[in-house]
C-alpha cells in the first residue's frame, strides 16, 4: 500500500497523529473536514508525488533521480502545478517535511531537498493519474472550454481529458441521475443534455449537472481506456501517449530493434518490458468534492458509478475530499453490501442485493480508509471502524447531531411561550 507523511505544509501542522505520521493511500481513501483544514492540500500532494514516482519509473526525457534532487525542484516545478508552492515552509523548526512511499520509490522532502531512493520493485503498475478539481463546473458552463486561457496547469490537463472524453461519445451517453442522457453535437462542438421531454445545452443546465458531467465523463472515459489498455493483448498505441512519450518510446524501440546483441527472443522480451513502461494499467482518480451541487440521492448515484469505475482494475484507486455526511453513509452501505455479497448463495439473493447496491460498486472494508482533518490544530486522524464499517462518530455526523440538538432547544423555548 502506498503512503505519505506530511508535516508543516500549509494548513497541515503535525499531520497524522497515529501510525508514526503515515497516511495510507488505500483503494478508496477519503478526507473530510472543515474549510481550510487541508483536504485538497493532501490530495494535491498525493497527486504530485504519485506523478513523481511514475516519471522516475518511466524514465521519460530528463526525469531521472539527479534531476529530481536539485534544490527547489519541488517548489518550482511540482507544487506550482497545483498552485500550492506558497504552502512550503523553510524556516527553523517549522520546516516542511514530506515523505512518500510508493511501490517503486521512496521520495522524501526535507531541508529544501528531495531525496529519491529506489525500492527495486518489478511490480509497479504504471498509473493514469487524474486530478478532478472543484472548479470543474466552470468548464461545463462555457461553450468552448478548450479556448479558455487558464493559469492552472491541473485544470488545463483536466480540460484536455474532458475534450478527449467528449470526442469519444458515441450516440447518447446515459447519466446516473434524473434518467438524463448526454449528446455531443460535433458540428457545433457542444454538449446537450436530453431528458424525456427536453433538450438543452449543458451550459444552460443546472449547477448539479454542470458539476456532475465533467466528473462522470472524464472518469468513465479514463477508467474504460485503462481497462482496455491493461488487457494482455492490448498494445501500446500512439493515442495512449503524450507527444513526449511517443518520441521517447520510438527512440527506445529503434534502439532495441537495431541492436545486434539481442536474440529474437531477447528482443521480444525487451520490447514487452518497454511497453509496460508506457502502458497505463491502473487508474488513480483524485476527486475534489464529488458531491458538489448534488442532491443527496444524486450523490449516491454518482458515488456508485465512481466505485464501479474504481473496481474495473485491481490496482485502481479512488481518492476523494468531501464535506458530505451522506457520502460517508453511502460508503458504509457499499462496505455492508460487500460483506453480504461474499455470503450470498443464490442468484435471487444477489439480485435483491443489486437492487440496493450494484454488485460492481461494493467496497471491502479493508480497502476503505477515511481521515478527518482538524483546521485548528492542523492534525489528521484516521476514522475508526466498527466491524469493518466506518464509525458514526465522525465530524460530519456530529454536525447533523448538532442540528438536532439545536432544534430540541428551540422546542424548549417554544414550550415556555405556552
């Protein structure tokens, strides 16, 4: 399991108060907490350090160990990508310390330098990493998002994948809420939302649809693309690489083919090993506030689909930040459904379960971890579980209980009037 340790970075001060400071990055990882507590900060750091490990394994261009370990590399190159370079602290005892342990590398930032240590692992699955920003609804609001002049590289990358996903639509794409469907008008380069008795442009739709569609469209497209490429008989193609990757891949292929030191069998094995460097076989989906602008029942429909995408490949990961108590409760349903599913014997009972929670959207209790962030102390703690289920004693549920308590106090005041 990958993990990360963070101290004195932005709103995060002491970091995780358990597990020697390590934060496990599980198959489904959720960060909850108040505004300014560091949820997005930690999600962006996971995105950055996961990409670093990927670049090191892939060896594309000049991204080698020496390049990474130059002073200020983290601040000027990686943190700037997510606009969090100002969060880095370099003074005295409050200096930032970040340590990431992946499948292939350990990467540590301390005293203004990155240190890279190879784990010499042969089991590293090359990931497709996608950061889905909270600003995604802005993309759906305008007519031509690819023409926007944006200063955020992460949002630009999301728009690039959004455009690819849009072009991949064939016919009508069913959406998980309101029995709506999505249509791509290639002639006018617009997305239309279709219901039983209406058809409107996405830019004219409700804020809920404008938040949902980019998230759903890109997640669906990338999950299916990675699933297709991860099959053994699926070759690396130019469409699955960036321009930089294509150049590097072509050069290394030519080097293998022209080498006289290889036998035909060795050449085949070398080409296979090279392909595995570029063939993305897992999807890491990092989503800010998936519940954004959605009614509770729509949050559940959306979450079931995100979990389904996450279950397409064994190595896929879903990382979410959230303010929604409903999301945590729905994850509890998904875990409970997995417990029940493993004990079902008949098709009829499986069908009954699937009517509540789709069988492809369940979550193993050991695959889910939820962390609570505290904006005042800058600390993080893991949410405990009860018999494999997330505990009800979390900050989001506490806010709901507080509302009930306040209502009870109002009733007491009302009684005094009578």
